[in-house]
C-alpha cells in the first residue's frame, strides 16, 4: 500500500493556478476579517499591503521570504500557546 501525497495547495486569488506558499489571516479593519486564505508569492505580497493582514504560515517545497514580513515559520502564529491546566479553585 502506498501513501498518497497531499494535494498541492493552490492560490486563492481568482483564477490563479500557481501553488500557494503562504497563508494570510485577515483581521479588522479588513472586510475579510476572521478568515484565512492561501496565496502564491506574488499575490501574498500584494495582499500583505492591505490593512489587517498577517502571514500566519508558509508551506511548500521552498520557503520563500516575503519582503517586509517577519519570518513566520510553518505553523507559527506569533501568539503564545493556550495551555489549559487543571487547577484547584479555592
């Protein structure tokens, strides 16, 4: 039995067929607030120019640097982890 490769993520930009390299999260005041979309490098750079956008993940065979964007490693969100611990409430 062979393991299947994951399908290549495609860019969310209209009819773009390029593979996606970054996931962008939209926050207020952007009209797409609360959603995330995958974009190829040229479209990620274009989307990043708008207010309320942040690169939250990069993926693909090559980790391309986006100009003016701090490094967001695979799965890095820039937020501290949420760890729930059992505790005694006294």
